[in-house]
C-alpha cells in the first residue's frame, strides 16, 4: 500500500509518495549509513525516477551496499545521481563513479542507455547495472556483523522522528501561548505608563 508522507528534511518539508516498507527501510538504512537526512533525500530522488516500489526497494538495498563498499559514496548523492542519470540518459556523478568502481565501462553504460530509447528501457538499464555486482550482499554482511550499531542508530532515528512529530503537534500551542504572553506584556506596558 502506498502512503502519502511528509518527510522532514532540514528546514524543508518534502512531500514524497513512498510505500510503507520503503519508508521503514529509510529509517533502517539510515541505521546502517548513519544519516537519516541523506536516506530521506535519497528516497525522494528515487521516487522521481519512475521505478515502482519494488524497484525502489531494490535500488535502496544496492545503494546502501555501495555506500558501505565505496568510499565517498553517500546515499543521497548516489540516489540523486541515479535519478539524474535516468533523466539525462547518461551516467553522472556518483553513479558514474560506482559504475567504474564495479569494473564497468561508463561509455558502454551510456551506449546501453542510448540504445534503450524508451524511458522504461533506461530505468531497466540503470537498475540492471546497479544490481549486477553484489552490493546487496555487502549490505547483508554489514547488517549481520553490526546488529547492535544498527539497532542504536535506528532507535536514534526513530527518536528524531518522534521529536519532530511532537514539535509539529505542539507548534500551534506554542504560537498561541506566545501570542497570549505578548498581549499580556502589551497590557502590562499600557498599565505601567
């Protein structure tokens, strides 16, 4: 089932349509990569690729594996460069670097994208390259060997989300309280004059 969610990202509110399991996956994957903001921004970029939720989930697993395997690779950076690659029809940014790191020729990838012709074909080429080199196994091995770290990071990310939800819930009360206090101060100033 698809769920409309508002995802907090710094000072922006990003509207994403994400499957429930993909959203939970963001929290869990942030537990692995250590960066909730990056995971959320990356999933937002993936929702803009045109992949379905199963393909997005597959991409998330492989992107986490790439982040763990290749230095300098970030979840949001790789996800955004994949989205840009699909849009432009040629490898860009971190995705181009990951393709090379996996031992593939970027020019051959670009030729495959050119030959794909249709948007669906380009989506499939990008996903095929992303999933072809055991990155999911890298993620699974990390999960197996670092269960306590992942639990701690995941709990911390859930706490951040809970604080953000509480702040959003209390905001009208805070605003009302500040307005009332301001009026009281104004009345006090008038009375003291």
